[in-house]
């Protein structure tokens, strides 16, 4: 069952023997716990390629343009694969030095893109990507990524990554902030959180063999 932002905050509050709230913004302390939930979420998202975070970002090229924005990508995503859907071919990640060498010339080669590398961010903080050869027509490029969830702000937003791990990690952070109070020590809570994370990763990895098995490209 999916766990909402509010449910996660109240789960941590119960562990701290604090009163539950009707909304995350109800008290200064519940808002602090909400911050810990978001901090924990970021940590858990970075720990593994969770299937729940799998997304496809489509880039539609224009002739003569080599730099594009991965809309809504931010900077914390992980790339699984990149394909030229128009040509049914895979794009390869190229070193920045190679891409600079190819694109800095007065008339760079044009054609169906076969290489990419990341180059800068736009005004929204989304990652930009260079393509080579420079597209000579309209191509549909598919970036298969693991895209972290936005910061939780609405009470009803569900947590995509394993909520149990997020809650346990946030609880450990809350214990560090308040100090020991005859409850579970923060070091013990962190140890439980790490064990729980390892268990969830082990379970997830059994369902997606491509993350553990090597195959030639």
C-alpha cells in the first residue's frame, strides 16, 4: 500500500512518542519531521536504481541544433539507456573532449545522432545534452532514466521509493536532532535503516536481472 507524505510524518512522530498531526504544516516540529522525510527520501533514491523512479524523457530534435534540454530532468537523474527511436539505434555516451572537438569546428558533421554528452543546465535547473553528429532532421530520442521524485510538499503525495526505509531513516535523523531520550539510540536507528535498505535492494534486484547481469551490447 502506498504511503503518503502525511502518513510518513505521523509514523515518525509516533516513534518519537509525539502527537500525530492532521497536516504536515500543523506545527513547527511536524514541519521539521517533514524536512527529515524529504532528506531521507533523497538519500534512499540515490542508493539504488528503483523501478518506481523509471521514466522516459523524449527529446525531439531540429535540423542544425545540437544542444537540447531534458525537460524536468533536474540534475539527480541516472541514465539507463538512450535510443534514437526514429532510427532504432542506441546512442553512446561520449567524453566531453571528443564532443568538444567534433562540435567546435565551423561546420560540424550532420546526420543521425549517435553520441551524446551532458553540457550545462537551463534556467529551470534541468540538464542539457549535446548530440553528435548534429541532427540533420527531426529525430525522436528516448532517454530512459531513473528520475528522483520532486520534494514532497502536499500531504497526499505518495512516496515512490520504499516508504518503510524512508521513515526509518527520517526517524534516525530526528533522534540525532533531539538527542537521546531513553528511546532507541540514533546509532541503532541508523543501523536498522541501513539493514532495511539492504533488504529492499536485495528484493528489488531479484525482479530486474538487467541490473545485476552483464550482457554484451
